[in-house]
């Protein structure tokens, strides 16, 4: 293993810390699951290990469904971290923050994002944290990131939550969220033609529940 040649922090959420590094000369990122001091240490260790294994496994399984995800280069279970290739590109959030319009380029971006998610769902994987910051656009393809909250035994509810979260996130990013979400759903139906109707319906139901609760 090569040591980190630089260590700028790319992101620090409640669950994980992402640090730039290199691995055998390749631009890479190390993702650490953060230790939760309020949990008994043995439980915390077990949860971190489980989520880490799940994330790495889902990244690989998604690739088997024809979806681009970062390649995992190394795993350190004891430390609770893994190293993945650093994919060049901008997140959907960054792109929409720079131009939130519903022009043809953004609609195309949303259609492609939707198609990737459709394929993921068709392969029976839910994402679990489907916001624009967990999706990269390389200029050529969509890359799905951060499957740490995903499941490979999802219920209809989890698929519905994925779509609902996309709609909510678009609402915070663009005044043209309606058109952009429609483009997402169009792509989604291409990726998941059989499941689309039931899952859209569930997403609507979740929206109603959230609104009136
Ligand atoms: N493989 C990758 N290549 C490029 N950027 C990445 C990669 N993985 C994560 N990122 C960037 O780092 C941010 C945080 O990573 P993420 O896996 O989403 O962790 P968190 O659980 O903290 O949200 C992402 O929103 C994205 O901008
Ligand atoms: Mg994330």
C-alpha cells in the first residue's frame, strides 16, 4: 500500500469522512466510517464493519448491472475504511448549482441519472441516499456514489423513498424542479420498465404521507 501523498478533506458528513489520497499512483479517495462515541464500542465496530462491507459489495453489484460506480482498490475492515478510485467529474448538485435551468443539457443529465437508478432498482438494489451530491457526471457517463445506505433486499417502500428523495432534492436545487423530475422519471422508466408504475405510485404515496404527517 502507498501512503497518502496529500490529504485534503473532500467531505465530512455525520457518517463518513472522505480524504483524497493516491493508491499505487492512482488518484484515489479513502472513505472512513466515523466512530460514534455514544455507541458501545463493540456495537459501533460491528455496525461500521457491516455498513462498510455492504457499501463495497453494492458498488460491485451495481457495476454488474451496467452502472458505473467507483472501483474499490483496498479495504481495511479493522480501521473501518476503504480506498476507491477518484472519478473525475462534477456532482449533479454542483452542476445544478451553477445552472439550475431545465434546458436540454440538464434534462438529458436527469434522464441519464434516472436511467441509471432504474437499472439499479431493476437489479433489486435500492440506493438509500439518492441526492444530487451522490451522483457524478463525467461528461460522458453517470457515476453512482455512496451506496452505504443501500440494500440488496429492498421492499417497494425503499424504492419509493429513492424516487421521493430525488424529487425533494430537486426542489431545493432548481425552480424548474418539475420538468427536471419529469426527465428523471422518463429515464427511470427506460431503466426499469416493469417496476416504474408501482414505484412511482409508492413515491407519490410517501410524498402524501410526509406532507400530511
Ligand atoms: N469515487 C469518487 N470520485 C470522486 N468524487 C467522489 C467519489 N466518492 C465520493 N466523492 C465525493 O465526495 C463526497 C462525499 O462522498 P460520499 O461517499 O458521498 O460520503 P458521505 O457518506 O460523506 O456522503 C461526494 O459527494 C462526492 O462529491
Ligand atoms: Mg454522500
